[in-house]
């Protein structure tokens, strides 16, 4: 796996609610860079800086992923399945896909 790839993609809703898979730091950075300037906030800034740092190998891709997920949650972008997985991890449930 390439160092900028996420262990699991983040599925967000774009446009008129179409799902898009964010598979790595580059995808997340691209999405954040295209985010409208009028909607940018602290969560956006933190996630964007984390993606930049991950692209320069200053932090792990998974750290950037976590901050991107936080940004996506704040802006109600996470696809419903992604929300369920995130909630189960917060509760400490085991991922049924991982042996």
C-alpha cells in the first residue's frame, strides 16, 4: 500500500448526495482544496494542513484521515455506512471485516 493511502476509504456524499470514495491523502486534499472559500472553517483548515503534512511525510496518512473524517462529520458529508462504522469504533465494537 502506498504511504498516502488510507487503510479504509472514507465515503462522503458530494453534489446531490452521490457517494464518493476518498481513498487517500491526495483525494482528501483535492476535496478540501475545492471546498468553497465561503464555507471554510477551523475544521477545514486543520484537515487541509494535516493532508499537506501527510503529503510531505511529516505525519501518518491515518492521522490525516482522522482529521478529514472529523471535517466530513462536522459538515454532514459522511455517507450513512461510514457513520455506522465510525460510531461502532467509538463504542469499541470489532470490525466484522477484520479477522
